[in-house]
C-alpha cells in the first residue's frame, strides 16, 4: 500500500515538474530573451526553413496556378513573397532589437490589456494553421492507405504538436535532419519527373480553373505566412542581431517559400489539373508522397503550435508554457477531426482581412513612434489609438473584400494603420491617452526592477 502511494506521489511530482513555470523552460514567453541565450542565425533560420518548405506551400502554389494560369501565377508568387519578406523582416528587426516575442511586441503597441485581443486572434489563427497542416498530412496518408480516420488524425495531431512544447532547439533538429533532405528529393522528383518532360509549353497555359484577379493570387501567396510573419518575433528574437534576422527571412521567403510555391504551380501546369497529391499516390507504394507530406508538415505544425502556445501563455499568468502547449494541441485536434479547416482559400482570405492591420500597428509603433526602440516600455493598460486603428483597418479590409475584389487582400487596412495610427498618436494624445505617444512609458531598466505587485 505504501509502495503504491509512493509511486503515485512520484508521478504527481514529475507532472508538477513538467508543468512548472520556469523562464528558460517557458521559452522566455513573458520576458525578453537575454543576450546570453541568443542562438545565432542557424536555429532560427532552420525553424523558418521548416515553415516554408512544406508540402502545403506547394499545394497552395498549385491552387494559384489554377486561378491565374501561366505565367501570371509565377509573377503573383514572386511578388507576394517579396511583400511577405519585407513585412516579416520589419517586424523581425523590431523583435530582435528588444528580444521580444510577438505577444510582448503587441503589448508594447496596444497596452497590457489592450493587447489581449490581438494576441488571442493571432493565437487562434496560427492554431488553425496547425490544425490544417495536421489534417492535410492525415489526408495524404488516408488517400494512400485508407486507415481509420479517427485513430489517424489523433496520432498525427499529437505527434506533430509535441516538439513545439519542447522548444526551438527540438524544432530545429527535426528540420535539419529530416525535413530538408526529404523535401529536396520531393522537389527533385517534381522537376525531373513532371516539369522538365512537359516542356516549356506549360509556361504559357491559361488558367484551367475558375479565374481569380491577379492581386488575389498575390494575396493568397502572402496570406500563407501573414500570421506567422506577423508573429515572426517568436522565432527570430533568438538571433543575435538585425542582420541575422534579414538573412533568415530572405532564406525563408525569397528562397524557400518562393521555390516551393513555384514547384507546386509548375507541377499543376505539367499535370494539367489540381492534384493535391502531385500525381504521386501509388508511385513506389505512395511512400515518397507520404514521407514528404508527413515530415514537412510536421515541422510546420511544430512552428505553428509554438506560436499558438506563445500566444495562449501570454493571455493569463495562470497558464504555463507547457499547459498552453497542451491547450493548443487539444484545440487543433478538435478543429482537425471535424475537417472544418479544409476550406483553404476562405481561410487565407480571412487571414488577409484580420492579420495585416495588427502587423501594421506593430511596425508603425516601433519605426515611426519610438525614438529609443523598446528601451521605452509602455505600461498603460490600453492604447486606444491602436485599438481604434485596428478595428477601422479590419473594417476597411472587409469592405474591400466585398466591394473591390481586384484589390490586394489586406493591403488597404495595412496602409491605413501605417498612416492613420501614428498620426492619431501624435495629434490626439489628450483624447487617446495622457502622455507621450498617447500612453504611459518608463525605461526598460525601471520596468524590470518593478515587481508585478507594484503595477
């Protein structure tokens, strides 16, 4: 009897140890990353590479081809990734300067309580991406081998979510040792077995599917990483300087993401159809396509779950890093098993409406309003200028979606935040807040020496 009690107490103690709050274990979710914990360029870059060289990215490229045809699809993919790289780089440069993750950047822009809304929105959206990638991987396995769906999706969601809870180092290892080699083989197969034999005629094929405006194609491209690009600070804050952030972002978007989307578009043109399995079901027992989908989507799910966990743990002091990670896994499981996330184009358009204004406010707040960067710490609960600008920009994006279908999704709202928000902060300080820049500030040194009970 006493032995059983001892075993039980030991298990309880291990669970407490696993879930306890600890700055390093919690991936510095609620504070700046110390200089001593910066990881250089390779680990952040490999996590970003794992994001971008995903099977799902190639599939999105094939959808863009179906709506635009050639060569317009290629142009849209390149332009969209240039926009995405610039957008993510600006946010990442700000993040590495202060060593701040996305929730802490948003807190600096929106105020401590005002930040809860955009943090929750980004957390839910990136959690949705995790669910989509897991569902897509399970769907490829289902097409190849037809196992029991409920057992399959359960195993996939759990397996794909766990490394993120363990942190950036574990995620980087998966990308380096598994994802990069397998996806190089995947790209090589499509090029040599499909694209090159089809010849140059595929570069002038009209759209075989329902036509979409060119800028919608661009929007679908940058919508792939609008969420994670906005939350890029979660990853790149571990870099040592701004130059490393720029290099990592260029590698991720201007090289990896662009190449994967182009490969997907070229494959669809060569096959003359939208094939979610790239014509590889049945090839060598379907092992190559299953390996490419599972391994690449695994790394993408890790990164998405990492972002969702970072958001959820910043919504309440009661939620530790690993508890937040389990919440994200459960939420992704419910979303994936119902298959509601399978409507990809609608998902990307929703992201284009909601997300860019949040990133625009973060960019404007750092580059246009702060003379000392994040050395000035916003301590106010609400920055009303940021919140009003956010709602106005989302409304403008929705209006454009309904009435200006040829407009670049998200662009008008992003421009509004970059222009209107800083003007409002300069002109309306007495209405929107009390002090400099419409809010209360103190130096970083002051803020870290103030205990939470003193706030």
